[in-house]
């Protein structure tokens, strides 16, 4: 059986700022691979916020970040994350 | 610095007040006018439309006065010296953008060629009945500067002064003409460009990031930047802080609105421009402005011919009202006479300044023509008794 | 970004090494914004900023002008030269800004009430003149800032505080208006279509003339709740289900109601000289050497 089901591997991930989330569920609803779900806990404003329930399904496509009206989540491909980190360190040498 | 020769039509001309005001604007460096036709002001924009292609700039006739008065404000932040021109009904529509110009400290000039009102009133006939509207017509507390010419030459000279004051104080400045001054044709001398003093915009010298667009200099006026300079300015009609960001608290309201009003109130004495004629030692002083001054002069001369000591104080700057000087003159005479082409507007300011020291007599007129000098003379004679 | 799910993406100073791609385009000290949970305006801002990034424009030369209302607040959040003007008058303000400094890429970003009720006259004339502006209308069918009154876009039958028994006024079809008035580019998307909208913004930013993009966006607080239409996400799901892509559609046939198709796509894409181009070429031809060609 194992050879019929290839092991899925995440290609990206999400970054969430739980405190600014207003729980509208756009990110969860419109994620093409359905990998986000609501947290069980509440943030300070009383909203459930998204967590990566099935991290292996995340492709890092970034759609959640385009949808989020509160700029509380964004997704990225691992390779873009590495590039962004390098660029960030290069542009802020004092860090 | 002095005027850009491109806009200066040096020479001796025979012009009406509307055309002369347009030449004043061009000489002052105005390169953007957005207008909407309205009698009796239209000749100002007609001449500008004719002249500006050869000077270099833009005239656009907008779809209404609301548009004309805010298109002008957009052009301020694009870096131009700007003007709009109207008369009573259009002025009523412009009131909202007078407020926006004021709170955003946009240097700009409004020309109002006054006609009889209210409403459509007397489109082709004179009045001086917008004097209070320009000071109080937009909502909220504000201060403006208003200049009142009594001849085509002054329409030219005072339009330049209006632009210069707008740049110096970053306030909307009004040129308050009336139909008679607008349409009266007289000799107008336009000097060489090098003889015309121009106040340049006070551009910030600060670098992007350091500059705060509403951080006032010592005189209460902030330096400016325009869109595209890299400062990423934010300009809002909301009450704002030094960064230009909305700050909707009683404290920020108090700070901003007091600074804006004090720019003018604290400098009212320096801004005052009263042309006085034999006021010292007069028994009666006539206080007038605009076209009514010319009619009053005739009455004053007749009164003097009868042996009366009559002074004449003509307000060239109506707003801010020259309270200090009028209060002083009240201590020098026994009565004041205020003729105006309305049923009593600036007379209230005169009375406020005089504060009961001497009687103040209004010679009112509902508009449509100028006073009969005899009516003013009779009032002077009555006041002298 | 003080709390992220991956704490190894912050350096020792606590600053994020990887930031939300929208952030460089925002005045971050002004965030969080004032919009309600599930309000679609923030989503349109993501798409707009992504388009700015992809279009690789010199941001110092992009100016944004808003009127008054919920969408009117967009100008204040974007880290561009930005102008928050009076109700309905963003377009004439933008006209003055653009004409005074033609180097600027001027974007008007406002709501349906602002642009089409109080500001309708200006929209018509700026389109007629082909003023070189990109006008973005976030259409949520209502007046949000003042508490949910009927708008010129409110569909027949919808209840609003000033139409308490249901709206009986015919709403305006915005793309039809824009097309008839002479806009050179007319498109409609919804906040469901984030990728398409981003592409559309980018395309429109690169064009000249009076360009108009209508974006259907939910106002959960004042339109959806009052009409028992659920939450923002329910409306966006409706956009997904009801939208039909029809590029080049006849704008007479794209009106939107409470039910039925929501036609999306680029409806108009044509070229006409802008107001400034027309002025310069006309004056050059009639005035010859006497004309000083205007470039700002
Ligand atoms: S990045 Fe894409 S796949 Fe990953 S959570 Fe966001 S929407 Fe889903
Ligand atoms: S889209 Fe944004 S605000 Fe809405 S639930 Fe997701 S993270 Fe929260």
C-alpha cells in the first residue's frame, strides 16, 4: 500500500499574528488545500484564529495572505522564506 | 524674489477689474486655475483660458464649483500656485472646500466678484453681501484673509498680494470684488517683472523620514512638500497631528485649531491695511471698503466743503478685521459712519471694535447699484450734530 | 509581527525576518485598521499592494486619493503620498493633482456612495474628459461609515436604515455608467477573485486614461446582517458561486441584483487621448510656436 500513497511534504508554511485576527475565516475557507483550521483558544479580542492543522498540505501559495482583510496571516514557500530572510539580514546589517 | 516675466504683461493697459485680477494672478505666478462660469466673475477665467497656453500652465473648466474649488486644492499638492473664481451662488458651493483648504493649510486664492443675493439674486448687479459668508460660511472655527479692491489697478495689485499672503501664511485668501469693480474699466499699470515681489512657497529642506508635514515653524506655519517628492505625505480633512495623521481627540483638536486660527489672529495688526485720510482730529470717520469707498469719498468731500471735519478710513484688508486700529480711531472722533452694499455686515465688526465709545451709524443698501452719495452725506451730517 | 507560529523567524531584536508582503506598503504605525471583521476592504488592499509590487512602480510617484467613508480610509493606511479629501470629491482633487504634476500615477480609491451618489457628477465628467486616473470603487451596496443607509448601488429589495421596508429605487450599474461616460478601461471583480483582481490592478496601473475597477466586497456589519445574508465569508462564497467570467461583456448586461449572475472580467479596454494629451496636441496645432507645451 505504501508505494501507492506518496508521502506528502509541505512546500511552504504560514505566519500568523493571532492578536490581530478577527476570525472572519476567509483564510480557512479559501485555502486551496484546506490545510488551515481555527484554533481552539481565543485571542484577546475573543476570536478564534487560524492554525496550520495539516502543515503537510501547505504549498505556500500565499492565497491566505491575499484574502486576510486584517493582514493577520500570510503564507510563503520555503525557498522564498530563505530568500526573504537573507534579504532582510542583508538590508539590516545592524540586526 | 521677483515675478517670472513669462506671466507679466508689463505696460499701461485699459482693463476692467476682472481682467486686471487675472493679470495679477499670472504675474503672481499662478499657473493653475480651475473654474466654473458665473456672472459677474467669468471674465477672469475667460482671460486666464486665453492667456495660459502661452504662459505655460493649465486652465480647466470643471463641472461645478464644488469640483472647481477642490481641483484647485489637488493642484496645490501637485506644486502649483492656484486660484478659483466665483460669485455668490458658486461661493456657497465652495464653502466645504474653503474648510478643507484651511484645515490642510493649502495656499490658494479665491476671487469672489460679489453680486446681489441671496440665491440667484441679482446676477449682473453689485452687492457687498458676501463679507460675512467668507468669514463664517464654512463650518467650524477658521480664519481667512480677505482683500477688497476699489479699482481695476487694485484688482491687479491686491491679487498679487493675495497670492503672496497665501504662501506666507498657508491660508486661503479672498479677493472680494463686486460687480462694479469687476466690470469698471480704467487705466491699469503693470510694472516690470523685476519690480514685482513674489513670495515663494516655503518648501521643506528636510529629508524624507525627518519631515513632518504639519510641524509648524516658529511663526506657526509649517513648511510644505508636494506629492512625488518622496516624503509620502498624508493630507486629510480630519483633525490631524504633526505627521498629518488623523488624531480625533479634544486635545489634538485644541492644538491644531488654535494653531491655525492664531496664525491669523496673532498677526491681525501686522496684516491690517487701512488707507486713512484725515482721520486724526476728525469729528466723524467714515469706514468703508471696496466700491462703496469711492462713493463715500464723494460724500466726504462734500461734507468737508460744508466745513465739517470728516475722516475716511478705507479697509483694504477686511479680514482679519483691523480691530486695534478701529478701536484707536474711535478714541479720536465723535461718531463713525459705515456705508456698505448690504443690510449690515462689517458694521458689526466696527461696532465690536468701537465697543460703545462713540455711536456707529450704518448706511445700508440692499444692493443692485451703488449708494447715492447724498444718503451717505446726510448720515455724516446727522452724525456730526 | 511579535508573535508568529515560527519563532525562529525573528532575530534577537524581536523584529521579523520575514514579513507580511503587504507591510512595506502600509503605514504600519496606523495598523490595525478600523474596518470590521470580515469587511472586504482590507482584502482589496492586499491585492492593490501586491500589484504595486509586481508592477515595480516608483512608489514615490504613486499618489492615492480617497473620499469619505469606510473605503475612504484606504489612503491613510497606504505608505504613499495620500490624500483623504471631502465626501464625493476625490476625483476632482485627483484631477488637480494629476494635472499639476503629470509625472504622478494617481489612483482614486473610494466607495460606491462616495463615488456614485455625492460624487457621481465628477465621475461622469472625469471619464468623459479621459482624465488620466485609475479609479477603484469598493462596492459594498451600502453606506458603512454612517450606519447602513441606502446607496446608489443597493439592489432592489434590500433593507437599509433609510429603506426600512426594502429598497424600491433602481440601482446604478457602475461598469455601464463608466463605459457610457467614456472610460478607457472598465473591469469588475469581487474579493473572492484575489488573484484576478491583483492582475487587473497591475494591468490597469500600466495603462493610461480614465480606468475604472469595480470590486464587489461584503459589508458584514451593515449590509449582510441587516439583510440576513450571513457573514462576510457567506457573501464571498456567493461571489464564488454566482460569478461568471465574461471578458468583453456588453456593459448593458452586467447589472447586479440580490440574486443571479455577477458578471466579472474586463469589459472595456480601448485607447483615447487623455485630457492632457488632447490639450497639448490641440494647442500645438492651433497655436504653433506660441504654445508652451505643458508637462507639469
Ligand atoms: S499558503 Fe496556501 S496552502 Fe498554505 S495555508 Fe495559505 S492558502 Fe493554504
Ligand atoms: S482571514 Fe485573517 S482575520 Fe480572517 S480568520 Fe484568517 S487570519 Fe483571521
